[in-house]
C-alpha cells in the first residue's frame, strides 16, 4: 500500500494537544467566550512538524454505513439500506496505486472494488496484494479471495459462470470481478490499446437492450485513473462475455457478491428478453419473464476455480510526478487575510473564523477553553492524484475537507468525507482527487451547533 513512490506526509502537533488559543483576525462579530466553547482557528505556521504515516497493510478500513446497516446473513434479508440502483456504485480503484507490484495488480484492484460494494471494505490493490502469499508476477481470483479472508474474514461467491448466469447475477444487483483476455476488447474500447494479455475487470451493473443501446455491463477497468475523470463505462455485453469465455474455455471465471454480503430475497429476476442471443440459453422464448423457480441466477458457488494468473506481460505504468505533503503551510495565511471581510467570499469555508497564535503551556486562568480538534492520523496516495486522508473529529460533528489548487489562490472545492472504522475504531475518511501534476492546499473543518473545530493546514507540493 505504501509503495516506493508513496509521498511522505508530515503533520504538526495535533490541535487537541494545544492548551490555549488567542484569536488574531476575527471573521465574525466578537463575543464573550464561555467555558467549554470551541473557538474555530487555524494553527500558526510556525508549529513544529512531525511525520504522519501512511496506513500499514495490516490496518483495515471499513465504511461505518456498512457496519451499522448490516443485518442477518442467512440469505433472507431485504435489500441493503444503502443499495444504490445507479452506477457506478463504488469509486473507481486503479491498480496504479504506487505499490511495488501495481503493474500486475489488476485482479487485486478489481477485487478491492468488489469488496467495497459487498462488505463496505476500503482498500487498494496493493494492500490486497500484501494480504496474501503470492508476491511474484500476476495473481489469480483465488489469491484475491485469500486476501479478503486474511484481512477482513469475509469471502466472495466464486465459480465459472455461463454468460446467462453472469447476466442474472448482475441484473439482480450483484457486483462481479471477472478474468479475461484483453485482446478480445475492441481497440477503441480498451484503456490501453497496446495491452492484449490476461486481465481482470470489475462489473458494477447490467442493463438489457433498450433505447440506451444493446445489452451492456457497467465496467470499471483498473487501468483507469480517477484524477482524469474516469468512473467506468458501459461495454456491450457480448464483448464482455467473449472477454471472459475465451480466457475461461467457454465459461467466465468470476468472484461476485451483493451489497451486504447476501442476495436480497426481492432481487429482480432476469427477463427472457435479456438472455444472451447465442449459446445454450438462446432457445428460451423471448417476451415473457420466468417465475422465481426459473431464475437462472446461481444461489452460491458454482464449483471450484483453477488457480490461473493473468498474463505475464503487464500494461504500461503511468508516470506520476513526485511530490511532498506537509502541514503548517505558510501559504495559507494569504487566504485567511482574504477571508477577513464581510460579506465573506464564496470560497471561504464555514468553520474558519480567524487566524491564531497558539502558545504551548498551562492554560491561564480565565482564558479561552482548549479546542476539541480535528486530528490528522494517516494519509495514503491510492492512485495518481488520488489521496486518502484519515482523521479523527469530535463526535456528532459534520467534517468537511476543503481543497485549493496551487498556492491557495484558486477556487475552493471539497472532497468526499465518509465515516469509517479503522481497526474497529471510528474515524473519518476523506478522498481528494487532483491533477497529479498540480500542488494543492487543504484543511478540515467540523461543526456541531455553535461549536467548531479545524485541523492543521496541509499542502501537497508537486515540483
């Protein structure tokens, strides 16, 4: 997960350990501070710097929404509460995450997306690779199964599927990882035109033929990069099925799972009009939907998988500029000064109300109470221009991450923040996607009524 080119992140002393604050420039009318108030501030730029590590491969992340909503696992549950009928249902995860075997980790990165959908697991191809024994060349679907078992104690369904079974699973709401030969994908559809070897892809959805086009699968190819806007695409079903059946000698080698880990009892049944047009299922009469007893979806594993790795010639690895991540960015002072006006500019985030000089020492009598702070814990580069920032924030607050391009003079944006569990303990997980060749500045604010807290200011500098 860390990889040879994982950028080094340094952090200052957490705001929660600083014992007193003196607000310098106020962006709101002055008021009298009461005991227990939390004053929104940003750490001074001369705060000492200490390293903030990346996650170890043995540390596991899981979305809190999965853990909170997970119900019985006896196969009789209704649809998972977080079910999302649209696509993509999971973020694209590239195999090019900076790990030492990233160029041959398509199977692991595809399985990471399946793990996100099925179990709320947040991981990367390189972490998955480290959680199993094969550390040379390509890997197999069985290796991916071993990784989620070793890391989280869960398992996917697996087997060699017919195209009809794959369609039925996907139509019912499953996600799937399949192995195939990339040369069977038309050149204009491939994400790397010159790559033709064995490959694994993640399937996030299926649609039958209609006004949008022919029957198709929503494919997220781990060769893609989220920073460039890649989120996956619809690929014609016959192309995807040929990709798999040529590699699997007539069957499609696959891992699959449903959100929550089990198939809902009310899952949609594939109509006969959506059956493949060729093969054994082509004789089914179109135009009518079968009853539940005729559901072609497999109820579980369809037999053992042989341990076949993807091809020996890996795809091209993208070149990513090296950079450095720091806290205590002095460039942020200009932004604070610009925000000290009324009305506040639209790119000045809520929760930021002033500059601060923060002495270290005992709290003087009658001084402002110490802040309940946002504490930065870890940062991981999970792909070109894609970062995960893991932090702790006050309970019952609503953290947001604010990101400025370059030297904090451009338009503010904010990345996604999700509640998660790190080794079973609550944290917040922010994902930032930026041009890998551009520096950016960021910090985190939280709000709970009149109480506010901020993190230290961070910046990622790219030469």
